C-alpha cells in the first residue's frame, strides 16, 4: 500500500508517464473512432444497398410491393443490429444468415406467412442485385402455409343485412361495403375501392383484378344497385366513397387509411353478431365461395368468378365457363342470403 502511494506521488518521472499515456489516448481515440466508423459503414452497406435497390426498382413495382420490401429490409436491419452482424455485406451474407434471420423473426412473434412474405421480398432484391436469391433463400420458407378460412354461413349474411346501423355512420358504411363486395361475387376490397363509375357498362360492372389483371364481369342486379344507393354520393370518378384523387400515390394512402378504419368497424360489428371471431375483408371471398359451393355451384365457376390467374389445371377448366353460368351463380347465392 505504501509502495503504491509512493509510486503515485507527484514527481517528474510519474508525471511524464501520465502525460505519455494521456497523449497516446488522444492519438489512439481517433483511430478507434475511425475503425468503428469504417466498421459501421461496412456493416450497414448491406441494408443501404438493399434500400438503394428498392429505390431503383420503385417505378417497376406496385406501391404495396414497395412497402412490403421496405418493411422486410427494416426487419432485416433490426436483426443485424441485435445480433451484431454489422460486418455483413451483399457479397458476404450466406444462406445460414438468412436461416438465422427466419428463426429470429419467428421467435419475435411474426406470423409464418408474414415471415415468408419478408423472405420473398428480400429474395427478389438479391436477385436484382446479383442473382443470388435462389441460393441464399434455399433453406427458408417463401410460400404461404395453409391458414384457417374464416367463412360465415348464409344466416350470418342475412343477419348482417338486417342490422340497423343507420345512426352509426362508420359501422353502416363498413357493413354496406362488406355486403357490396360479397354480392359482387366476393370482390376484393382493393378492387371495389378502385372501381370507377365508368366501369358500369349496361347491366354489368366490368373490372380487372388489381392483383392478377384478369377481367371480371358482375351482373348489376337490383340488390347491388340498392347498396350503391345507400352509399354516400361521391363527386369523384370512383363508385365508392373512399378515394378522392386520381393521383396513384395519394389514392393508395387513402385506401390504407380507410382499410384500417374498415377493419376496426368490422371488428365492432363482429362483436354485435356474437360470432366469436372478427369479420375481415377476406371473409367476403371465403364466405361467397363456401356458400356457392354448398349450394352446388361448380368449383370451376367459382374459380372463374374469382379471376384465378395461375396457369394450372384449374385454369384450363375454367376457360370455357360462360358468363351465363356466372350470372346464375351470383343470383343463387343472393337468393339464399336474403
């Protein structure tokens, strides 16, 4: 103890040592900073390169696709930070890293199909950059797994039609749009929202699926006209009171805001129906198909009504189905739900 105090006493020799150490620290600190900065630049070049690729291909993709890619890269960025994989670059990342990312995402509580969507988005980005997508993502799931279909029966649809929601604007609007998409042979919400008045041609609504580009025709029966008349009048080219602009970027944002409100309203309606689970925009398609099939509508007719775009065996059968059969299917489903 006394020896230590002796060494620490202020004298010329000890002060010179302390000054040398301090000077070395001042010299070495920038080196550490530069090393860290360089390491950080290298570490984030993977994420930055992916984001750069998103921007480069932005005009080639739909707004929803770009958003999915951005979300996937942000999730990957979070994984890299937490696992301290800052050294990764586009050239150094391996299939093992991607597999570890998948395990991490599932452990974080992401749904399997949501993780698979991330993987598809990242695979597309790597394919664009250097064609390595197939090799990197060979050990992870990129396809959706089968999920439980939340279809409701015809009695629930009837009850929904009879609910008095006239004094609750948001719930009434959500219910009417839900029934409109149901009566239009399970029309997807995005297609319904983007419908323009000019797409009413005679006694039909003619539109193309946003997802597949397939042409669909729906007979404009009196019950659909009645629902349209119940919706607030719009001073826009669009049929439903959701989109107010022709600007694609703004219109998509309006759709997303409406979608969130729509889902909240359907959740409240579900509670009043007492069905034990939530109605969603997808319930429409599952329900129409289930009810149609239950009442002997041919599965190929249903496939045609849904505008399947994949070139498989089912598609080869549905080509010859006439519009008359589709009209009959629509009327049959309406008869058992009113």
